[in-house]
C-alpha cells in the first residue's frame, strides 16, 4: 500500500517530511510535488533504486531521467564542465522550471542517463521539493510521476490513480503551480538547444544568453498546417484514454464552428464526445460535455489545467476529445507541444 504524507508548503513539518527523506535514502521510491508536476524520486546515486522508478512507471530504459538538486553548488560534482551561459541561466532562473543538460561526471550511474554521456539537472523551486532533497542529503533522480504515456500528474490524487501500490510513498502538498514539465535546454552544444519547451519560455532564456536553437522536432510538427493521422504509438505521449483531435485556427470562431460540426458527427457515430474549450468559448458548446482549459489571455492558466482536464475527461468516460488550440508564443509553445503529442498528431485545420 502506498502511504500518503501531507505537508503544508507554507509551514513545512520537517519531522514529517523526514520520513520521506529517510525512505529515499534507503533506496525506496517516493512521489513528491514540484512547481511543474509531481516527480517520482529515488536516490540518484543508487542504481537499484533508480531501476525501480523505470519499473513503476513502465518507462522504456532508453529514456533518461532528470537529477534534482537542492542547492546550485551541487551541480559541480555531478558534471564535467559548466559554461558561462549555463552559469548565467543558473543565476537567473534557478530555482525554477528549467532543466539544463551537461556532460556528466563519473558519479552519475549510467542507468539515469540511459547510457548517454550527458546528464539533465534541475533545481526545483517548490519549497517541499527542495526541503525533501536537502533532508535526504543526496541528488534525487525523478521523472514525472505518471504511468509512462499518460498525462503527467499535478496532484497527489492523480499520482495515486496511476501508481497506487507500486510506490512506497507520496508527499502531498496540493496542486502544482505551473502544470507542465520543465523546459529542457542542452548546454553541451553551441548555441544551446531547446529540447523540450516548458515552464520557462524561450524568450526568457534568450533574454539572458542570446540566441538558442530550437530542436526541429518541436517546430516542424507545430508548423505543419495539415498533419495526417498519428504515424505511430512511438510518438504518443501525455495521452488520456480518449482519442484527442486538435482543431486549429488563429480564428476562434472558426475553431468553435468546426468543433460543433465534428462533435455532431461523432455523436451520430455513437461516441461520447467531450470538448476541451477555453473560458472565452465554454458557453458555445451547449449540449456537449465541455471543460475549460483556462483563459486564452492568461496562457499560464491553461498550462496549469491541461493535464488535469485530460484526466477529468477520462473520469467522465469520454471517448473523443475535440480540443481548441492556443497561440504558440510564450508558454503557448509548451502547451501546444503537449497537446499535439496527446493527440498523436491528429490535427485538423479549421480554415
Ligand atoms: O518538470 C519536470 O521536468 C519534471 C519534474 C518532476 O521535475 N520531470 C520530468 O521528467 O518531466 P521526465 O522524465 O518525465 O522528462 C525528462 C525529459 C525527457 O524528455 C528526457 O528524455 C529528457 O528530459 N532528458 C533527460 N536526460 C536527458 C539528457 N541527458 N539529454 C537529453 N534529454 C534528457
Ligand atoms: Mg514525463
């Protein structure tokens, strides 16, 4: 049985949190809150413990894990060399939702990096995450705390839905603020390369270190207007049980009209349809199950809700989700990256 430990972020009970820290030290795996999503943590210096993370998640062993630290100084013993640009980013954006990829030092077990000679490191901002890492006194390897392929978890309840009985403990400190995973930036190449858009935007990074490259697989997919159906399970990620289709247009009214058309067809086929809308459009889908991702003018609200809404549609027994899209600037790039993957690239252009 998975044990739940509730911690108040504003008044951290260190004695209580220490139970989780001891578990990590002993090689057990513990889910814990971060400002992005919940993580599934283990002692990063213990290969056997790290192996259990892969098992619990059903994660393919060729997908490397992020190492989480409590203090900036810890980065030096885990890596070979740190560029000036990396130092500048660490100064300005750590702690926070930014993961940096460096050449790894020999103390990092190869199971964490899936055999790569680089390691991804992040210093989370969430006070409970930092205190937990500090109390355990070791770097903590942690992927998102979900079953592989499903949407990441932003509450302890979601972690329990996915991993009950498979992990020792969950530290519950309420909902994650950002709602999407950290930005992953490869610092081993010049210019640095964005591998995964996330809580920190490319604009914020470029303001500090100038131009960065953006991994083509993020952009190519986003720039294609009429993408055919999902090329294969290989690309599926962040997926609820329902089939997700994105309806894309810069024009909100066209999106709504197209979704209403498709919803009608799907319902006639006997499917249970859910509409993934925004605060601006939620009232326009009368007669259908509809949830709002958040406010289009405040994309951070959409980031915060996206994964939990996908899970809510599953709880409602929805079979087909028709989802609006948002602009791709700022945190919108990360939102659209996750939505496109959740949809397995099933995107329909509304105009
Ligand atoms: O916000 C987050 O980053 C959350 C919280 C728990 O910190 N963690 C997270 O971990 O999202 P995960 O394992 O779900 O995603 C880690 C991503 C994967 O896409 C992985 O391929 C990439 O980081 N990654 C890890 N190590 C890498 C490396 N050495 N080089 C390139 N990419 C790496
Ligand atoms: Mg993940």
